[in-house]
C-alpha cells in the first residue's frame, strides 16, 4: 500500500530531513511539504485520504485540525518539541505522535502504522536503553563540545548561520569554523546530512535537544 504523506512543519531542515527519510522507503510518497499553516490548509483542501504530519510549532488549534483531517478521511500525526506535553494532542485524538528526537527507523514505523489504521504514540518516556546500533550516536555525542552540541541543536531546528551566531553571541565566521569541526566529527558534509544524522541517532538527538533547552533558558 502506498502511503501518501503531507508534511507540514516550519523547521525547514527537520522537514526536509524527515521527507528524505520517508522517501527512501518504497511505500511512501510525499505529496506536499508545507512550511506554514496556510499552505497546510491548501494541501488539505487538495488531498484526501492521506497521512498528515504536522509540527506543533505551526500553532494550530489541534482539536479543530484533527476534526478537519478526519472529515477528509485522512489521519494526523503530531510532531512535538522535545520538552512539550503530549496531553493536549492525546486529548484531541491524534492518530500518531512523536517528538523531534525520534530516530529515523522509529519515525518510519510510526507513520507506517498510522497509515495502516493503527494508533502510534511514541513518547519520550518510551525510550529504551541505547541499542547497539546507536553506539555511533553515543560516540559522536561524547566527541562534541558543549558549544558544538548547541550548534547541532540549532541546525536541527533549521537555523541559518547568521541566526546561530546571534543566538550564541558570536560571528558567522566562528560558526562556520565550528561547523567544519562538527562535520569532521560526524562524518557528514553539510547541514542537511548533519540534521539527518542527528535524527537517525536517538542518543545524539536527545543530547542536542537538551542543548537546545539550555539555549532557550539562557
């Protein structure tokens, strides 16, 4: 069965990375990518019977959105920030839910299960012990400095170098220099690959999320 997906999220790199993860599977087709609520509404008016992934940062009334999605014969999956409460989304009867720190394979499984008509809720408390295959993520986490981890967190959030420099109180050139070191340590060549790498390795994604929370609290 082909799973047609609308992907609505205003964090560009996460949206692009998620689309790439799903498009690598034979049974998924991304039919629309929406960076804001208006484009999501346009996509919902065009396509029916699809799976809709929507970021909580779009600031939609989740109950109304889910009623609309269900009325179109579609199913909705919420993408939550790592420090966000899932309760309002569970109360709105989303068909699926996951946090940004989710790994690529778990994300694929979640979307696939919802496409089959199941309910798939992946909460932060579901996290199990680090599997053997995530030792790579653990090693990279341990190699990155606190400053580099903050940069990774902001990259995953879709921030450009100028914004990262402003958030961290430095210059764009300094950020570029740090990024070269991060690319060397992770074995990637650009910011999209870095975001994908982080999404694929839960323990690294969780460390980046924690660093992101520190930035928000500063």
